[in-house]
C-alpha cells in the first residue's frame, strides 16, 4: 500500500510540475487554465476563511443522507430481483433503464416536485444511487453457484439463515463493488443537483463550481474539482478499502 501511495504521489508531483512549467512558458492561456500554484493559492485562501470547509460539510451531509437512502432501497430490491423472476422482469428492467438516465435529468423533476429544498437534493442523489446498487446486488446474488444454496438447505438452512449465511457472503464482492459504484454515482448526482438547484440554506461544492464558472474564476473551479477528487480518494482508502478487507476476512473470502 505504501509503495502504491508513493508511486501515485510521485506521478502527481511530476504531472503538476509539468503543468506549472507549461503555463509559465505561455503554452496556453493562464486565465482559462491557471497554473497549479494559482489554484493552490486559492485553496489556501478558501481554507483560511472557512468557505471551503463549510461547503464540503454541506455537500458531505447531503451525500451521506442520499447515499444511505439509496442503500436502504437498493439492497433489498436487489435481493428481490435476484430471487424472483417476476421482480427481475419488472423492477430489474426498470432499474436497468433508469441507471442509464443521466442524473441531471432528475433535477427538473426535483424542482417541480419539491422546490428549492434539501428534499430536492436528496431525491436526485437517491435516484442516481439506488439503481446501481440494486443491479450490483442482483448480479452478485445470481452469480452464486446454485449448489451452495442446495448444500445449505440439506444441512437445515432456511430463509433468512440462507440469506445471511450463504447469499450475502457469496455475493459480498459484487455488493461491495456496487457500494463503491453507488458512491461514485451519488457524487455525480449531487454535483448535478447542487449546480442546478440553488438552496439558500447552504452552499455546497457544486454551487462553488457553478459560481466559479459564472465569475470565470478558473482557479476556483479547478480548486473545487481537486477537493472533490481528494474526498473521493480518501473515501476509497478510509471507508471502502478497509471495509472490503475486513468483510472478506470475516466471511473467509480472502485468498
């Protein structure tokens, strides 16, 4: 893990250094694509006055609520679609179609149904998250060899015991991948919602992106984008990677 981190940091520093040199050499318009040093100065200033932290907290709260609701809806529906053909032919097909719908398409409906409220933001995130988790769960459960379930039943396993002790551990790799995919979709959905839906009760990172574009402040746009990428990488390393390793050891799926 340490070697991977060092390789990535070295590559990132090399990339930033090349970017800085090209800007200083006048290879392109510094207004449209400012140097990393300019973006860094903006980030330091935004961190000092608290606007960046406040926006990140607002976005994080919205993301957490929408993602949690997506998990609550996607997991049971995924198991339902995996176990019953009728659910797969109805809910499963609908989920497959809705997953291909860009998240930004839900913003107009959210505005009409909920107005400029937090509920509108949550709705967009949930609609962008639920279907990917549902499909990943259904595919993971269906990929389990039927012999596992038959063997468990011959040893007395029934209903919920089979679900929690056979289906869930067997589908775990796909489910965890679905969690990570759902997290990525949640981010994209929330950014679309924050750009198109203005809520005066709290400005998130998406709104900072929007206003940076309106003001032609590319240092702000690139700085916020860097923060979003950084949060995504931290979430992978702090939340998903350790949880995946622990679950694999817990259910005996590690090699």
